[in-house]
């Protein structure tokens, strides 16, 4: 027993010596470079706040803010290599994990696909477009081209039947009373179709609670141009490519004015994703969480905060239309936290036409979403693989909301993910005790995806296949509901 105690004491002294030696090496490395160096940000996980402070003092970190109960954003000179830091903290009991605060992107920001001549814009450019092309969507006037677009009919029509009125069958949309958190570039809080379903969110890029408006990424003059329209879909519309994945449907006058004031590349991304959630689940509430800038990028630290915030503020579903190429322990912990609290996490698979793992879609407790054509082929741009994709949904030429009472056509797995998040909201509205495993089982009642010469698709490449919302709801009602119990919040 005495020898064991002596051995344990020797090991403790050795660890303390190594930590002290590492600190001395660290300070020596910083001396000649500190004046010219910038900073790197890290995610520091410590067991207690006191231990986090101790680690900051020991290694020279500057504490920026708390991200959750035991995760902190810290900074240190970039003169210190990340590899050296990881070695130094490896045996420190005050440091459970340390990783660089990386950058995530909306998947449309990393691809080079653009719709070609095979795509027809006649459905959105016909003129004149008058009042008879407007319809009601739960009390809001909206464009028929949005409400009755083919993609919605595809995911809602079981057994290949031809439906003329997409609201005469299938899911009861009036029951979608849950909350879908959309972690993205924010939304336009004054977009007429979304305004009534938005609840307060948070802008993590500015540290401001409330509207989480992506209009704040524009100059006042540019924002005013978009906001001035009151009837953008009624007459004299023009399709204008804003980036490789979005074609905005603007009034001629608005388009002409904006030609000299280029919009940020991914401005509107969050409003477009939210519009597709709303299309499938019109009475679900949408919580906008702005973690992304209008250039399509976000820091991991803002994403983590958004996940924890959504979970702690009552979200039933979290839509994550973004991806990280590198695995992140802290992102996985945040998703696990959400899952333990009964939140269904949905994420886009990415648009690089590769069999590859990206995160969070590749996490086992996330519904990873690929993109299909309207005839159930894999989209040419969609990532694929059984370890990445759970289910797929149409992701080409989707008509959705755009800031300032405008509409847009969009391509990409970000937008397929919005459809699936809306579907998940409908399913959990039937029973808030559903877990992600239950939702995945329901989604397994999908339509197998076909292969094409331009988009090969082996069995499992798009998970269970293309979403069949009616079949998924039947599975919930007939098979899954009798065996579920409410999840703890």
C-alpha cells in the first residue's frame, strides 16, 4: 500500500513538473514573437469554472466568454502552434479538451455547380402574374408557385398517385405546433410570409437577442431597396442569379437598382431555408439563430452556442444547413446535449458530389440530408454515402421565400434539409416524446433513389431514399407512437 501511494505521488509530481516545463517552454516561445503575433481562438472544455480560470492563467489564455456550462472560448497568440498547445495540455486535469475554433460554411459556398440550360424558369418568369396566382397559406397571401411547387407534391404523394390539390390529403399541417430552430445567416423578420411564425431568436455574430435579422448584414441603403417592394411577385418580375445556388425573383426596378449594389454572396440563405421549413410545416414556429455571416461562414463557437440556446429555449427540431470537413468533439457534445433533451437535429450532407463525411450530418444521432431531382435521382452536386445520408429530399429549383417580400429559386442540400426539418416538425407535433431514432425509423419508409449516368446512386448512397412524408407519418401513428414515452426536457 505504501509503495502504491509513493508511486501515485511520483506520478502526480511528474505531471506537475511536465505542466510547469510546458509553461516555461510556452513562455519562451512567446517572448520574441508576442509583439507581432495575432491570436488564435480555441474551445476550452474544463470541469469547473475555477479550473478553466486556472488553465487560462497557466497557459496564458485570455478568456473571451462561456459557451455552455463547461466550454469556453479563449484566445492566445498565434505564435504558439496548436500542436504544441495540445501536447502541453494533454495531461492537465484542468483541461478536458482543447480544439481550435474552426470555421463552418453553408454548403453552397463550397461548390461550383450552376443550373444549366436544361432548367426552365418559365414557371417563375411568366408575365403578367396577377392576383389569381395568389393563394392562402394559413391566413397569409402567398404565391401559387411557392405553395404548389412540384417538390412539395413529390414528398407528399405516396404510391406515385397524381394529386391535383396538395392540401386535400396527407399530413395534417394544422398540428405542427412545435419550434424549429434554424441555425443560419438569420432571417428577414419582416418577410410577410414568415413574420407570423417567427419567435425571438439570437444573433450570435453580434451578441444580440431578438430578431436575428440578416438585414443587418446590408448597408441601410441596400436593405431599403429590398424592403421597399410590396408586390414583387405580381408583375414585371426578373430572375437574377445572386450566386451559384440562388436565383432571386425580383421586380424589374429592384433588380435594376441592385445591379450597382452587389449583395453579399449568401445573404438570404437563412430566409430561404426558413421558407422551406414553413412550406412543409406552416404552423410550426421558427426560431432564427444567426451564427453565420452573409459570406456563408461561421465560427464553431457561435454554432455551439446556437445549439445549446435552441435546446434550452424549447426547440423541437434544429435545422443545420452547414458542414464542417473536420470532426469536432465540441460540436458532437453539443449535438449529443440536444439529442438527450429530445431535440431532432437535421443537417445538410453538402454539395461536393463526393462520398465523404462532413459534420454534423455524419453524426449517428443526426438526420443527414442529401438532394434529389424531382424524378428521384441523386442530384449531380449532392454528397452521398450510407454513413452520411439518412434520407434525401428534392433540392433543385425549389421556390422559397427571400428577404423583402421576394421569392427565390434555390439549389443545394441546405434547402433539402429545410424540407426534411419541416417534415420532422410535423412528426414530433404528433408526439413530443419522439426521439431521433423514432424519426429515423419513420423516414425509413422512403422511396428508393434511382441511378443515372450523370449521378450514380448505389443502394444506401442516399440513406433510406427520397422522403415520403405520408408514409413517415403513417409509421409514426401505426408503429412508433404506441411504444414511445415522453422525453425529459
